[in-house]
C-alpha cells in the first residue's frame, strides 16, 4: 500500500508541475505574439529565416521571426521569394546591446 501512496503522490507532483509549466509557456508565447509593432520584410531568392535574422543583428532571432509569422507560415524552412514577413520591432531596432 505504501508503494501505491508514493506513486499517487509522485503523480500529483507531476500534474502540478505540468500545469504550472504549460501555464508559464502559454504566457511566454502570448507575450511574444501580442505585439502590433512590426516591420515588413519581403523575401528574396536565397533567403532563409536564419540569414534574415542575422541581417537584423543575431541569427538566433529566426525563431522570434517565425513566431511572429506563425499564423501565415506552417514551416520555418519554407519561405518563398515575394513573401512578406513581419519582423518584430524589438528585432528590427536591435542595436547589439539588449533586446
């Protein structure tokens, strides 16, 4: 019986942790996608999100650019010449010190 009680207790901790973690992830995602301030960028032949992000100061911004365009972009690896993508203002105005 002690083993069963211990298993139930651990399951309870797992559920609490999962709910807390998913709530914090949802809040973090909402913060990233709620900004109305964006800059437009038109994709040219040979572009990818990595290089576009790099042109704005840091290659690691590719994921934020993808998140800003997630409604219009199913796969971050598939962007096309002529496609207009949104660049979050905090990335577009990055000065190399802080975001």
